[in-house]
């Protein structure tokens, strides 16, 4: 996977195990999937054996940027792998930093609109469904709520900018 510095620049590559063990900076591409009318967001329950934030809810599809991979390419790849969504235009949003060691990550955020079929990657996702923006905001504003911590910070930034 790609290794980044604290300023968000790719500086090399390493293994996922090394990143996790040493709390190294890395990057992820994350995608907010909104309904075609924009009133709902797709939220999913992470598998219980995920290495980071297992069994928590997330409103972003995504994953770590591979060595030599551009964040937008990672976003397309992860969206297809996790939710089976392909051939949709990504809208770049912002980059937000999650720095709670041992997790130190630059999250490149994107958004898509989608009303088609969703197919979960069973190794990653247990279940999922559409949630209204109002309900998602309530979850995000509750620090002890069920959202993954990095996803919670990201969606709070989304609401600050766009909601």
C-alpha cells in the first residue's frame, strides 16, 4: 500500500501490517453514496473481522490507496469491490485527516449519486441500507454513536460544507 507523509504526499510503499503496527501515515479513498434525489445515504455494517473498526457502521465505501495508485482510481476500485457500483462519475469533495494513533490517514473523499442495485462484498460488509440525511446527521453528531470514528469525522465535515 502507499505510504504518505503528514502533509499528504505519497512517499513510498509498505505493507498494511507495517502501517498498522507502526502507526504510519497512509491514505484512503472514501465515497459517500447518495440516492439520485440526494435525500438518502447508503450506510453499511462492517464485518466483525475487519482489522480496523470491526462491526461498526460506516457511511463511506472505501479503502486504502495502493502503492502507485491515484486516490480517484482507488475510490472507483473500492466502490466496485464493496458495493458493486460501477460506471458512475465520482465528484471530488475534500481531503480530511484522521490522526488518532495508531491510525493516521489522509481520507480523499468523493461522492456519487446512485439508485441502482447494490451488491455487498461479504468479506467486508454484513448488511446495509438507505438512511435519510437527517438520521445520518443525528448519528454523526453523537460521539458515542455507531459510526466508525473516521467516517463520523468525514461526514461531519460533509455536513459542514454541503449539508
